[in-house]
C-alpha cells in the first residue's frame, strides 16, 4: 500500500501530478520538492544568466551536471554549494507560447486568454493551479532533491520505497541545510530543458578559448538588442532557432545566418527577408573563420548562437543503489519505461512530462494514470513485464526505422491520441464517492484548434488563411465561454 508520494519539481508536470494525487483522497503524505523560489518551472523568467559557463561542446549531463557530494552524516548544514545547478530557465523576453491555449491548459481551468500568450501567463497559471486546488501547502520550495535511492522492502508483500536527500539553501544564514525523507513512491517531474547541448565541432574548443563569449547557447538568449549591428550565426532550426533568428532581424547586422541541419516544418523554399541559410558548421579556424559543409565560409563573425536544444539530466539518480542508469544518452531515451510514464522494474516510480507532445494535456493523462496506479485503483491493470518490455523494444525499432525520437509523440498520424487513449484507459473513472480525477475528453474544438491555430505559418499557407483561423477561433472561444459561464 502506497501512503506517501514525493514529486520532484513544481513546473507544469509537478502541478498536475500533485492535483491528481490529491484528488485520489487516498495518500497520507504528498510532498512537492522544488529547487526554485516558486512554482512555474520553465515559465519562470530569469533576467540575468551568465552565458559563458554554459558552453561545453559535446558535453553530456554526466559531465556538465554531476551529482553533488552528499555530506556523510545527515541532517546537517554546510557552506552553500558553488556548483552550477543550471536552475535558470531559457525563457526570453518576447517569448510567447506556441500551442493554442485550449490545448496547453489542463482541462479544468482555462488560460485567461489565447491562443498564444506571453510567457508570464503559463507561469501565473501554474502557480495559481496549486492554490486553486489547495495543494499549495504540499510545496517545499527552495529545496533541491540531491539523491533518490531505492529502499529495499522489508517483506516480500511490500514494494520497495525511496529515500530522498534534500538540500535547502538558506540565504539569510548563507548555508545549505541537508536532511532526508522517505516515501513509498516517487514521481519525477523535473523537466528536461535545463542542460543546454552544443555539438562537438572541429576547432570549437580552441575557438572558445581564443574568442571568449563569442559562442553562446539559446538558453541565455534574452533580447535581440544585445546583438545590435553584430554579424550573427544562429545554429539550429527548431523553435528556438526560428524564434531567435527572426527576432535578430530587427537588431543585428543583416543578413542573419541560420545554420540548418534539416529543413523545418515551417520552411519555405527560401529564407525570410534579412536571413541567409547555411548548412551545418564543419570547422572553426583559429583565424576566426567558420567553415560550412558546402565549402562556404564566413569571416569576422561577432557571435554564434547555438539553438541546438537540451539534454535531460537526473543528477539525483543514485545508479549504484538503484542498480542501473536511468537515461540512455546514446538512444536519447529513458531506460525500461512503459508508455513514457511507468517503469518496468520500479513499480513505485513514475515520470511525467518527458514526451514532446501536447504538453500540459499530455501531463494530465500521465498524472491521472500514475495517481490511479499508486492508489491501487487502475481501471485496467498494467500488462505483464514481458508485454511492457515488448512495447519498449517495438517503439525503439520503429524510432530507428522511421528516424523518430523515442519520446517524441507527434500529433500527426494519430500517435498522440493513441498515447492519450492508453493512459485514459488505464486511469478510467474514479470512485462512486468522487475520489480521483477523471481523465479529460479530447473534444473536437481542441482537435480543431491544434490543427488550424498555428503560431508559425507553414510555407504553403498564406497569412490571410492563418489570420482567419485565429479570428474564427476567438469567436468559438467567446461563444463557448459565454455558454459555460464563470469558472466555479
Ligand atoms: C524556451 C521554451 C519554450 C517553450 N514553449 C512551450 C510552449 O509554448 N508550449 C508548450 O506547451 N511547451 C513549451 N515548452 C515546453 C515546456 O518545457 C513545457 O510546456 C512545460 O512547462 C514543462 O514542464 P515540466 O514541469 O515537465 O518541466 P519544467 O517546467 O522544467 O519544471 C521542472 C521543475 O523541476 C525543478 N527541478 C528540477 N530538478 C530538481 C531537483 N533535483 N529538485 C527539485 N526541483 C527540481 C525545476 O526547477 C523546475 O521548476 C517550452 C520549453 C522551452 C525550453
Ligand atoms: N514557445 C515557443 O515559441 C518556443 C520557443 C523556443 C523553444 N520552444 C520549445 O523549447 C523546446 C526546445 O526547443 P529548441 O528549439 O531549443 O531545441 P530542439 O527542438 O531540440 O531543436 C534543436 C535544433 O538543433 C539542431 N541540432 C541538434 N544537434 C545538432 C547538431 N549536432 N548539428 C546541427 N544542428 C543540430 C536540431 O536539428 P535537427 O532538426 O536536424 O535535429 C534542431 O533544429 C521545444 O519543446 C520547443 O517547442 C518553444
């Protein structure tokens, strides 16, 4: 029987997980540990982030974000750690959401407006979600989980539990306070956009030494004015690469050079005005020259902004005590999961928020299914270990065959709905007495919005069509909210 659950992280995943667990009215103790000063996760805006120390070409989290040395005797206090924990977020000043509000909010409370809102809206929304559900008292802020170790059950009928080592920074005393807490189950909701990734490129290490500060990662990008009249190369062609290169057009020297490894979903046949496309960078020379894979080069570049994404990091995972690693950086996947949510070999461990998919809504299905698993009220039991292993094997084979990323669950082709359906089926209804969150329906309006309301205009869609869709969406939204009346 699971009586106590710890959640690591109070971002969008942690908020919905806490709400789903609380709704079960089953657990005696739920705690949400968050290293920041508030809930909100990715959506907290940090004005000042020091760029230089984030650039470590080719480094993986095991090197760049190692676990902290844990004091030998606990509880205790220690001088504050000086190790960079990458707690700042990558949100930049003008960032707006890129998923329509109806699909980005949880099912029970809408965003105040939409479809694409400034970054402070999701932050406020997540913070308020804790108080709206009266789960704010579960939060333990400014507290980093530094170790998660399995505790082997004392009797065969009990499941293994978990011991957490926690560190809270006390700024008034300038101390770190350390202690331990034990739980029957743990849910990881620690996000995966903290540790920037920059590929290893010939000559880049030397270039960094020779031209300090010239190469940065989009994690530290905040506003275009910093690059006024500068000659800039942006590397990457996903959301950050597109946003950053387009923002720079208003301030930096034109053209902005965007180095693309692949054609993006929204790319036409030619770049937007003020930009030039380049292929991948093959070498940095000591003269400052940058070589590209088509043999072309650029001289006198003032800045290179790597928008090459992030790597998930689990420095708290005690691989010795838990018997294995948790993440495979070769395959870019969690090890031994089932439907990106459950762990085959750790029945009292769960994870929310790893798939790249409709985020908040996806997290809601995951959280509800996990809450039901831990309250022992799953509507459909999880399949046998052999079936779970088979799911992982088949998914990996498909990803290799179709060049997909293991935890990407794309909307097209029905992958997202199949995933939601599975979690929906596991969770099922709550009890007759009203215990438990009910997984939401995925209605026509939501599906219509996902298909038609797009932040970036696809190359083959004119801006008028996009505009008309947005107007239509607002009309739908107004009508539906009038029908629904005020939020209770
Ligand atoms: C630049 C950017 C823009 C994005 N834009 C969109 C968008 O428009 N729409 C969208 O749907 N998604 C967007 N995303 C994805 C976004 O990350 C998700 O929407 C969502 O907020 C992720 O929530 P999460 O709770 O899983 O992770 P996070 O928001 O990262 O939250 C994890 C929390 O865990 C805490 N934590 C981590 N480790 C520990 C520890 N050891 N101990 C204690 N606390 C810990 C962190 O401090 C953090 O608060 C964007 C991501 C980025 C990087
Ligand atoms: N709300 C918003 O508007 C907004 C803005 C920014 C970010 N985001 C979100 O933030 C998250 C992270 O996005 P992101 O754009 O920072 O990262 P990302 O989606 O992981 O994209 C990384 C980019 O870097 C390229 N890349 C990776 N390794 C490379 C290499 N070795 N050489 C050359 N190119 C390489 C990738 O190319 P390939 O495509 O070839 O792999 C891809 O274009 C996503 O969820 C995104 O939706 C949202």
